[in-house]
């Protein structure tokens, strides 16, 4: 099973930069997109509905904002638009596809960098999600929650950790929460479990020369149940082309997508 996750920072912009041509060559089972920044009716080009895939979009109510998508070569048993909480669902931040005993989620956790108000929304979202994640971990299903979690968990996960300890995305409360997700909650950081190397980043600021200097953050994840984390066979952060300020994160698992 091969799953790709990408915060596209605008799916139409990513398309213009060649994302769908690249995606077609990957032969992934599931592709999870965050920050589509588009309404379904605006995606009139056939490129946004790749041949051979079942395509699902969960748009934010606000035009040009947030939104998630899933492209899958396997028809899901069920697709869930949202998680049942207006704060997240109004912004199109959770899209879930179920295949037998497997659930794959495209998640876009809010950022708090724009204002204290949005940081408050982020903290509220984290508090609300925690018991849901506990339920998922204990459900007996296999889960892959892909996406932009907007938190760098440890010092190894961003280049300039010393200068960012008071900034959204690396606040002590955020890091502690991620530690609970990978601890008491019972889920795993599948990429980091497989690849412990330094300087493995998935996002770079457009300011300065962050990309050129690899001054990045690892804020995109495959958060999985232990049964899937233990079956990872390959990981990749694709940086040969730039489709977004994030890089596509690909994990391969020794696991077959359940089919009807």
C-alpha cells in the first residue's frame, strides 16, 4: 500500500506546477491533499479528477480557504465528510475514506500563526481531537491520518528550533500534545519510526532562503495505528520539484488496501 500526503497550498496552483503529472507516475493507492483552497464547482478541468481514481473533495464554506481531498484507486466502502464538529467541518479539515478495516484520513489541523484568536482555535481543536484519537486507536481498525498537523514534534523536526520555541507550531503545549498522541493515545509517527535522520523536513517558509538553506519544518505526518507503523517499508519526501511550500510525503506499507 502506497499513500501520499501533500498540503497543496491551493490545488489549482499545484496543478499548474505539474503535481498531477507527477502523481500519475507514482501509482499510489491513496493520495491525501490538504489546503485545496477551491470550491468543487471551480474545478472544471479534468486534471482535478484523475483518470483511474475515485475523487472526493471536502470544501471549506469560505471560498479560497482550507479544504481537503482524497484520490484513491480503490472505491471506498464509505466516505465521511467531516468529523462531526462544526469548527473543523465548516473549514473542510477532515475527509475520511474507509476500506474494510482500514480508514485513511486527510487532516488539515488549523495553524495558529496568524493571530492569538486562531491559536486559540487550534488549542480548542487539539483538545477536541484527543479523545477522538483515543477512540480511533482503541477501535480495532487500522488508521492512517495523513496531513498537515501544523506542529513540529521535537527539536529534530525543525532547523531553527531555538528561535521558534515561542512560535505557533513549536509551542511547548503543542509539542506535549503531539507527545501524548504518540504516547498515551496509542498512535505512531510512522515516518519518524522508520527514518530517524536529522533534517527531514516537509515545509519551508517562502521568506528568505529557507528552501535553499533547508531551513525547514516537519509538520506533515502519517499518524498511524501501531499495526501499520510496524509495516512501513519505504518513506520519501519528494523535493526534486516544488508543487507547494510543502513537499509530498510518501509512505509504503506491507499491507493491502481491503477491497470489496
